[in-house]
C-alpha cells in the first residue's frame, strides 16, 4: 500500500488567534536522544486555517495537513479537542 492520500494529523495548543481565519498552533513532539537516551521535547509552531474563527488561546486542537492555503499556512483545523474556560 502506498502512502499517497494519507494526511498527517497533529494535536497541539492554540497560542495565537489574532489573525482572521488563522490560528497559531504549538505542536509538541518527544523523542529519545540517540546518544544520551534522554527524552527530549521539541515544539514547532505552525499556522492553521480556522474558517469560522472558533478557536481561542489555550484550546487543544487537532489539525490536518492540507494543500498550501497561503505562504505559510499548510494545515487546516479538523476539530477542537478541548476548549479553554
């Protein structure tokens, strides 16, 4: 089976919602260092498309890979996992 058509799905936290129809999402990943065997945390900030402006700062969201929507946006909001109170 080929990997064609399978889109990456990531879970992250919204860090900025100041833009119109866009949010900044911090996606954290952990991996074990190849030499020192310590678990390392790395954070990447990506822009995601939020068509209805429903996300707020602090929300945990699921984003999915998509075609380029603008110069820096390559992800779309799939769902909100948990809302901030």
